[in-house]
């Protein structure tokens, strides 16, 4: 079974389970989406949502975080991993948005990725979820599943993103990356499926009987 054949199976299964797919991170506007995605690096979405639910009602614009300063931002997000590094990024990111972009989140990859703490994956999420631009954000979970499903050779997230974009139609990208995230959390878990029990794994590899070890991104 080649990648295109697998992609049809994957789309069919995911569209049946998730005809409508929720966005895992809670946010109020494009700026808070950017902040939440930044905070989610090496941290669960649940933890980010638990922390930001007490922040965003009061602080949801770049000027708010600029006025707060780094130390106060640290106190607000100190339950999140790498909070000092992230607080620094949020402060200087907010400063740049206020001074250079009139407090608006820029709408291009180059501009987004030039902001402190914003990598390609974070920029892709914002481009996809805030601006509707066709994007395929790849995190470590999607990277792992793409390997299990035989869609990539698993060298790194950059290669995985390129491979997935070549396999799936562009019209599916924005919804599909979210569907894969939810499916991985509910059905193809790292320490439960191992590439041999969920519907997608069994459909793509009906004769597989050994656990699959995936390479970290």
C-alpha cells in the first residue's frame, strides 16, 4: 500500500470520527492564539488553557503584556514549563508588535518567525487557525503518527511537514492537522497503540504484529 492509498484511508477514518474538529487551545483573538501556541511548546494544551483562563480576560493585547513587564508575566505563567524563557519572549514579542506592527499580529511567515519565541510550527498554527492560510503545522505528536502510518521516513519535523503536504490535498491541511492531533490523543496513543491496535494502524498495516518504534523529532 503506497502513501496515496494510505492517505485515502486516513482521511476517511478521520472525517468520520471528527466531521467537525475543535481547536485544542482556548484564545480570545489572534494575539492570544499566538501567545497560547508559544506557551504550548513542551507543555500540554490542557495546562496552557488552565493558566490562560485567568490571564486572557484581563490581559489580551500586546500593550497589556508590555505594561506588565517580564517579572509579572513570569508570575502569571509560572506553572508552565520554561516559563522564564517564555515570559521573555512574550514581553519582547509584545514590544515589537506595539512598536513595529501597530499591535497587530503580522500575516506572513517571515514576519511571524522573526518574532521572539516564534518558530515555524507556531507560525503555521497562526497562519492556519487565525488567517485561514493553507498550512500543515507538525508537532512531535503528528511527527510520531506520520512515522507509524508510513507517511514519512521520520528524520525531522521539517521533512515530515514536506512529506505530508505532498501526500494530502492542500484543501485538507488546516482541518487534517487538528484531526490527527485529536486522533493521536484518543486512539493512537504513544504508549497504548504502538502502531498495531488503532483503526488507522490496522487498516494501513493489516499484517503488522510488532510494535513500531518511532524516532523523536
